[in-house]
């Protein structure tokens, strides 16, 4: 079984991953591909760099490239939870498996902002206005290879 996760920042995806890992699922993230690529290029692992690399890779190699790289690692005998699905083409890659379920993890904006504020990562938004701006930027783009989180969320089997 493969459970794919999507949702806005601070929504609780990491907690769902922990819950499923405790029940025997293997955790993978499309962001793993980006971290590997950033390290290969000697780039920092900031959110901005990872988003930029993701957009670049999707533009150069196709919108489903991150999912394809994770898909190639899957063992059909294991259960997986896959985080950081942010583009409709990534969803379509995993839909090639009949045992894929796509889940949108949702929480109110103010709660998500508070969660980000409390986790205190260096580049997390410091004000609610910065949070809203970041959210709008990641929700959709005119560039088809950029993150399209709102479109991906609309494909969820379960919210």
C-alpha cells in the first residue's frame, strides 16, 4: 500500500508520517530527491533552495520527475507513506499503482502558522503576513512545472 500525502505547510503531514511509520510503513518524501540534488550540487538545504531545485528539475526533466525517482525505489512488498507531493503530475505517477491512496492533510491557517512559529526553523515565516505570502506563492504558479499545490490537493482521495 502507498499513502501519498499533500497539504499546506504546518498542516500535520509529519505527524501522519510518524503515525504510519509506527505501524510499519516506510517513509519517503519527494523532498528527499531535492535534498540529494542540493547536496550533489553543494547547495544549502533551505526551503527556498529546495523549491527552486524542484521547479528547475520539473522544468528540465518533466513535471513528474521527483515522483518518478521515488517510484523507482518502491518495493511492491512494502507499505509506504510518501510526503511532499505538490504537483498533479506527481500524483499521476503514483496512480500507476492500484494500491495508492492520496490524502490531503488539512488544518486551519492560524493553527498552521502557530505550528511553524513554534518549530522555529530558520527560514519559516515570522509574521502571519509572511506566512500568507509564502502560502500564496506555493499554492499555484503560471509556470506549469512549478509547484501546483492547489491543483494537487484537488486530486486527493481523502481529506
